[in-house]
C-alpha cells in the first residue's frame, strides 16, 4: 500500500477487518481498503498545522483516532469524516507515543519533553502529569495495563519505568537495560512486560512485573528492535526490527529459550510498527524506506 511520502509510523485496524488507517511523518493519516490495497478517499490532514504524525491509536469503540504530533499537540480524528475534532495542548515538545484506556474515557501521551499525560477525553483537560524521570527526557514509548492502573514508559536512558496512575508514584526501581529502549508492551494478563532495545544486542526481553526481574532474553534480531505487540490470547509476541524482519515469538513454549515460530522478511529497512489483526491471523508492518505498509 503506497502513497505516503515519508516514513509510515503506525497502523490501526478498523472494526470489521476490511480497512486500516496509517499515519506518517508526511503529516497525514490515510484510510485503506485491505482487499484491494487502494487508498479510500483523500489524505487526512490538519489544515491549520503541518506537522509530522509520530504515532496513533484507535479508540475502543473504533470511532476516534488519537495522534501524537511534531507540533506538541495531541489530536483526535473522527474516523467517519477524517477530520480533526479536538486538539489538546500541554506538552512542550514532540508528542511521540499515545494510547487509550480500555473504557475509552482517557488518553495517555508521552513526550520528548520527558513527561507523560493522562487526558480526560470528554473535557480535553489534563488530569495527571507524570514527570517520568527519564534521564535523557525522551519518552520513546508507553503502554497501559488493561486495568488502567499501571503505565510503563521507556527511554534512551536505558530504562523502563512503571507508574501507579492512582498515586502518580513509581512502582519499584527502573528496569535497567544495556542500551537505549525503544518499545514496550504489557501482556494481556498484566503480569509481564516486554521491551525491545534500540541499539546494541537486538534482544527482546520479558520482565516479571511483580519482581522486576528478567524472565527471558530472546535473541534473533540482528539490529535495533523498534516495535512490539502481543497477540490477543497472550501466547505470542510480534516484534519489528531495523534488520528488515518481523518475528513471532512463542511465549508459552519458549519463555526461557525464546523460540521464534516465524521470521517475516519484510523488505523494509526498518519496521517501525507491528500489529496483529483483531483475530490474530494477520499482522501489519509499516516500513521506513518504502513509505508503505
């Protein structure tokens, strides 16, 4: 699927399984037909501001997309019209990762300014600002537990950090890595955290949230791990890398050894985002050098 003029940074599935939305550094979101591979309608753009779109997430009801932008704003887009319906300000630098609470009442965002924010969707107000404490300020990725109580953030300071959103306090000490950390995701049962290194060893790591200990080091990627996601049943992890591959890892059979059940040769220089389809039968892999999905 081609049309974007710069790196594709994210993709979401629209309920029904026949359409996806992509976002790009070219400042646009685009709607695609999965069967034909054709773009549906015009590009989605904020006519008032021209800024790269770094990441996006679909609301639980499938009606709204939230995006993080290079202009420091968090934006809401109506899926039916492709128009911006809200802009929230508060971050002082690029907004990189964004996600929704499970009930759709909250949006969470992370910034290059070193903070994370929790937003009330109805009012558009910040209800919690988290000073993450990441040494090099960049919040590269965030993940929210399904009970909406724990937030995980990762950064170039080689740590993953957990936060209790009820108290706005850290949970345990930072989880130390040998290199910069680019991506993070909670397991569906909220007991395990998976992280990926941006530089160095190309490892995918599983962490026990209760103990803060590494329970698995998975090797196979030969370059930066850029993206991660869990299957709906929690039995597999999908990773994307700068080695031009995506990998599917079997969690249940290979917690210790980290067996790759599938290696996907994407043909893209860097796989910046990976997502399972709602039924876990397909995965999407936006590419860096091809500006495509």
